[in-house]
């Protein structure tokens, strides 16, 4: 099995680690195939309730491995084929019911932004930098950047990144809504684990469905989204987990109402 992406699953938590630190975790042809395999493996594993996406080494992800593309004799058709492979993995994760938190320790560039934005919640180190730089080498965005970046920060801000040689600091990324939290380097791993554990300790399946509904809503009509919401909440209501939590809510509400009535009499 390839070690370009390491997967560890235990107690409902899947940890997916980019593991090409010598290449700043740039995703080459083999790693792209591995990414798709990992996405399908995790999203079809009923034991997984939450996912942490992180990376080994000094950078989170430098995007696609341009050096490999430029030295392997690859053609444009080869690059397109691999992009489709990586996109399949991104789409599989984004449209799944597995909530994902990313722990971003440093630089994120090019397609690394799309891979990062596969996650639903992003915790970044305060020294992180975020750049596009596709056009600097004559390429156009891939790995979901044109869609996921726009969804995260809006069209005008996305255009600032893809049309200018601009790097966002971690604080700017937070202000733009690109990441959810910024913390010192030494705290991001534990914070990502805490976020994932929160999902696992509470209504795990409900969090998963909430993630799926939000992440897929832009692809469908409003009517289709409403139909999906109706079907999902009904299915959730019939689960044992929901029955226990709803019963607890009802009991607490009844107790509160009784106390208010007694106090007013």
C-alpha cells in the first residue's frame, strides 16, 4: 500500500495524513490515485463518524506536483485524466455524510486550497499562508478551487486570489472566512481532535447529515434541497439516537415549564 497518504481509523475517527513532506505534500499521479481510493474507503465505512485531514512536514499541501508533470513526459490529456481522478476523491468527500476537520500547519498553495476546502471546518496555524499562483506558471485552477474557494470567500475575493499574485496570511484567511480558527502552531492538532471528538460525542449521524445538506445545496434547485431536508429530518427522527435526545429535550422542557408555572402561582 502506498504511504503517500496515511490512513488510521480508530474509535469512529479516521485520520487522513498527506505524507510527501519532501515535496511539500504536492499531489502527483500516484498520490492522486491514492486520494481517490482513500475517499471511497472512508466514506463507505460505517464505523467512521468523523475525519481529520492533516499533513506531515513543513507544509500542508503545495497543490499538484508540477515538477512531476513537467518531467514525466505527461501530456495535457494525462493531466486532465489525473485531475478527474483527484476530483472524484474531492467530490466523494464533500458530498458524503462524514464531517471533516482540517489541521493546517503551514503553507497551502494552488490545488492545495481545493484539497483543504474538502474539509468542512479548518483550523490553521497562525504562520500559515494561502496562495493560488496557477497563472504564474501558465495554468488554470483545478482540484475544485474555482468552486470551493468561491463558495468559501465569495466570487470577488476568489478573483483577487486567482488574478493577482497575492498571499493571504492566516489572520486574513480568518477574516475572509477561508478558515474557521487560527491558533498557535502547537495547538492546531489538539484543537482539530477536539472538534472531531465533539462530533463523535454528540449526535454524530445528525452532524453528518447537516454537513451533507449544506455542502450539496448549491448543486441543486431549492425544491430539491427542501425535499432532501424533509426526507433527512424524518429519517433522523426515527433513529434510536434521536429518540433518546428528543425524549430528553421534552422532559427538560416539561420540567422548565412546570417550574415557571409554580413560580408564577
